[in-house]
C-alpha cells in the first residue's frame, strides 16, 4: 500500500518519500484514500448520517443560545459601564456646583446671616450677660470681704503669723549656732 498526498486539484498523488508507510499506530491501514464512495464502501448508513446531521443542528441551536447569552451579558456590562460614567459626571457636576456656590453664599446671604448673629451675640454680651457677670463679681467680692473680717479668718491669720515668726527665729539661731556653736539662748524657746 502506498502513501498519498493531496495536490489541491482533487487528485491524489503518490508521495515517494512516504513509501512503505501503510500502517497506523492502531494496527490498521493508515492513509487509504482509495476507499471509494464514503456511503457505500465505508459502512456509513443514512441513519448514522442523519443522526450526525441532527446532532450538528442541535449543537448549532445551543451554540446560538450561548452566543445570545454572551451577547446579552456583554450588553449588560456595557450598560453598567455607561451608567457608572454618567454617575461620575453627575458627581463632578455636583462638586463643581458646590465649590461655586460656597464662596457666593459666604459673600452674600451667608455673610449677612453671620453678621446678624455676631451683632445679636454682642448685644447679649453687653446686655443681660454683662449684668449677670457684674452681679456675680460683686457677690464674689462681698464674700471675700466677709471672709477676711470674720473672727475665724482673723484667728487663722494670727496663727500663720506666729508660725512665720517662729520659723524665722529658728533659721537665725541655726546660722548663729553654725558660726559660734550652741549657746545658752539656743535652748530657750
């Protein structure tokens, strides 16, 4: 059995470089192009051919369904991307409007509102609040004066003065004792 190759014109020619290769790996004849009619000698009957054609038709229909599904997914993704772009534009417009509105508001209506608030605050600070602060200050001064002239505070001041005098005397005695040593007056207190 000889090996053949196609010439492209529908004729099969013997390939001299492939001479002697006639068996396939499975053990059968490999390239037997002299088999003749496919329907007649190969053993394919019309039922097999019909089943093959039906299978191809069904897979084509399912393939068409898959293609439609893929196309609808792609369209949904494009719609989502377009929506995201539109939302981004709207956010940019909002930020731009806000940045334009803020200075205008602050120099116009907002400035007037702030001035009115400050004016009312100053009136309150000079009116009822000032009177209340003055009254509280007067009450605090009066309490301090009463506390200073009370008998308890006078006695506490006398006690503090005595302690201060004793501390001063002890410091001076310590100096003289350091220079001259203890004297008889050091032991009197």
